[in-house]
C-alpha cells in the first residue's frame, strides 16, 4: 500500500430529524472511532470530523408537522446527537453542523466555482407548483395514487407500499401536502452535474485502481457504472438550505446531497487553518466511514464534485458497512423501532463499553446483522464479565494479596510462561493487520484473545494453590499476568476506551501509546499498582426482559396505529350470494408446489368429490398441519390452471390486518359436503 503522511477521516453526517440509534453506531461511528483511536495511539497525524446534516425536505416536513421552524428541529436534534456521541466516547476532533456560517460560505463557493468553470448543465423542466401556497413542491411534498399498486398515499419519489421509485408526474390524482390542493405544472430552471461525463475517470479510479475496496462497496459501484451514470440535479426549489449562489436562482437551494459532503470540508475548516493540507495534499489519506445507503454519494457523486472542482484529493477508501437490524426487524426512526443512544445512556449508566463491545462484535461488515437483547446479555456475562473482567480482577487482587500491589519480578520461568508471553506480540500484530483492513470484528476478537489467554493461564497455573509451597513461581505467574493486563490497557483502547482507561488507572500506567504494547516488560518489577476495581457486572434476566417488553409495546402501538379494516364492498342481492356453492371439506393430502414460495397443493374431500385445490398459503401453514382439518371452500369457482396444476375451487381464509391468514372452519363437527349459507 502507498504510504501516507496523514489521515483525514470523515463519518457520515447524521440527519438531524431524530436522535441516533444503535444502527448508526454499529454502521458508521464505532468503526470510525476505533480506526481513529488506533491511528492516534500510533501517533499518526489524523483529523476526524463529523457534524449534523441539517438541510433537506424531511426536516421541513417535520417542522410543519410539529408546527415549528426547521431551525428549531435541527437545534434540538443536533444537541441530542452531539451529546450521545460525546458520552459514547466517539472522539471526533470536531462535531459541526451544516447550518454553520463557515459551511454556507464553503458550500456556496464550491458551487460557484463549478458554475464558473461551466461544469453544470442548466435545464428547465416542468414541476408541480402549489398555487395556493405559491411554492414549487419537492417530490416528498406530493402525494397521490401509485400507478402500480393503487396505494393512495404514494409520495412523489416513491411508493412505500410496493417500493417502486416514482416521478411526481407518475402519480394519479396528485395532491399538494402543503395545502391539499391539486398542484399545477410550471417550468423551473435547475443545475445538473453531468455524472455521465465523469464516468470513464471514476470507473477506472474505482474498478481498476481500487480493487482492494470492500466487495459490498465495489459491487455497488460497479452496478451503478453498468447502468450508466446520468446527469443529476444539484439544486432544488425550497426555502431551507444553502441558496444557489447565481443570478436567477431566487427561491432555490443546493440539493442536500450536494451540500452535505461539503460539510466535511467546512468542519475541517472550522477546526484548523491548516485544513487545505488535509483535503488537497496527495499525501493525505482520505477515508469516508458510512452505511451502505450512502455509497453512491461518497463513491460517485462527491468524488465527481471534487474532481470537477479540481484541487481536492479523492478518498483512498470508503469502508461502508451494511445495516444493523433490531430483533429481526429493520431499524426505523419513524416506527420508533430502535435502541436510542440517549435512552440507553439513562437505562445503562456507565455501560457504554458494553454496547460498544456488542456492536463491534456484531458489526454488519459484510452483510446485514441483527442486534438482540439476549445476545447483548450473553456477550456481557460470558465474555466481558467472565473473561476480561475476571482475568483482570484476579490478576489485580492476587498481586495485592501476595505482593502488596507491587509487580513481582520473574524468578523462575518455564516453557508455559515463555509461550504465554510470546503470544503478546503476535496478538498485537494480528489486531493491527485486521484494523488496517477495516475488519473490526476480527480485530476485537484478537484483542479479546489476549484476555482469554490470560484467563486460561491463571486457571491453568492456579497461583492461589501454589503460593504456600512456591512463592517464587507465583511471582512469575503474576508478573506474566500483569504484563498481559498492561497490554490489554493499550490494545483495547480503540474498542473499549472507558474500560481501557480504568485498567490503566488501576495499574498506574497512563500511556496508551500503541508502540509500547506488544512487549512482555511493560511493567517493571516493583511497579506500584492502584486498588483493584471491577470492570463489568453481570446483567440479570429482568433487565433484559424490561427492554424486550419495551419493544413489544412499540410493536403493539405500531400495529394499532396501522390497524385498518378493509373498506366495505358494494351491496349484493341474495340471488347473487346464493349462486355461490360454499361447502365444508376435509383436507386429505397437502404438499408444497415445487419451486414456489407460496403455493400448496391440497387434495380435499368436498362430499361431492375428491379434488385438487392450489392455494397461496404456504407462508402461513406447514402442509402436514393441514391434513385432516375441516375447511370451508368455494366449490363452484371456475377451475384455473396454476403452475400446470388444475385447481378446482378456493379455500376460504380470514386475513388479519397484518396480512396473516387463518383457516375458516366450522365450530362443531359436520359432515364433509355440508353447505354454508
Ligand atoms: N441500521 C443501520 N445500520 C447501519 N448503518 C446505518 C443504519 N441506519 C443508518 N445508518 C447509517 O448511519 C449514517 C447516518 O444515517 P442518517 O442520519 O442519514 O440516517 P438514516 O439513514 O436516515 O437512518 P434513519 O432512517 O434510521 O434515521 C448513514 O451513513 C447511514 O447509512
Ligand atoms: Zn405502489
């Protein structure tokens, strides 16, 4: 790898329309923090910046909903987010915000420079305009009927029911969300960044020159290139954001994804007058930490902007993570399905490192991953308490008991002691190798293997049994144990900064310099230790149960909020109803239709005959559980071929509001073929 003089680390700017949750930490801020702390411990010249992303439409919508101003919304969440990061030890050099004065100037100048160089394409397009309010409507401000699925609450950019991405003009019966009126099309001018022109350069830069990037990142970039890059509008008709700094752009602001990444530069500018060195000197290694939904912005759009500007370096790596889920469901701010950091801090005071540990151990590095409270408890109790905490505590307490808290000198040393000490530099090396490759889970595992080593060493050597007969042996054992403890104090620092500090305080060794770790004589004989202190405590079942109950409540509330009974249908005559031949039938055989997810093939006895019905219920029933059950069927439905199988009739089901199906069956025994009327 090319060697660099300094590092510029950025972490995705959290969007200031809500607090931060465990997904944010696991996806972006913990990896960024581990990496930064590691570099600092090595004495590398590094700056790490972040800040709140405070523009864009969702913030204006939230302000409108809460009857307040966008500024009030971002002030509130910026403060909460900033404090959560500080308390979790996420050690940015600066946490800024995109509403800062420096940012307005920087983003404005950046746009202006590209404009003056003639980079942009100017295009006039037709866009929806709300005549009552006198404002162009952002895609998210338009609601209408989805042309694909008929959902009446589809947005101008996407139908959240069927997932199709839309243009506002695709919607049937569009309505302005500002006034409820029908919007009209009106022409408006915008500036587009011609990404297609940058494609050859970007493609070579990533696909040829950065084959070492994580495969999830590389793969996503490749698929963007394969589709072919298109010009992208970088301005919006909106009154919240950085005004487009050119004539004739009144009422227009920079697109939030044009403005946000420039926030990294502005934050650096606020931090140091030396900022240009970190952004423009090719000897700086620029690294963006982000989650997977931000890949295109950091690997394609922002680099295109930087290239167009001309004086900036491009990122050397973008080690994006996949997503963290919570108890099997996608984390969601709007559905309150999250573990919020500010709440965790109140409910688990002093346990920041436990969460840091669990989130690192489960980091969604190569695929989406799940956070569960049960796993949180297990990792705390059987790893942090039983291994790391137990080892350090034993080493400290025994040294206090036998040697008055002074590190004893090695007297006699055997093969096992030597082998144990020889592991220390090896473990340090593997941690480094993993960190250098952004494999944080692996790195943490290696660091913990040092604690495991110590724990096993003490269990095997049993100094508490040996002291009476051979105190010299015990001196050696505890010297070895204290060397391991001291190494843990340094090597754990990037991962568990609070615990590492506690260890270093206990052993009276303040340096966390990475260079010092990896040796077997960090603590000299006679070195005075401080009082032992417990590092972790057991987490009991009731604590976990409380968290699970909290989530259950959220689920129930969401279900209630979404509960919607299907609308009534038109009236039918008795004649129409009586045409339906509805019968009780018994399931004789049931099997899955091969190569399908949803279909079951059922053989049933209708009393009239034995026949086959294909039913789309495989997601809800195991075939063997249906056999022998009485069901209700519409017997005279026209036969239909499904997957080559003739299906005669339909099994009736009750569909719950969440889409789950239940069989309909007579309450008492009746014979097959009984009619339902
Ligand atoms: N569940 C998650 N797992 C991993 N990374 C995440 C997760 N949620 C958000 N991120 C990442 O955190 C960074 C900041 O997120 P941002 O504030 O933009 O929120 P978001 O993606 O809108 O999330 P949310 O909808 O939950 O608020 C982004 O890089 C994003 O990819
Ligand atoms: Zn739809």
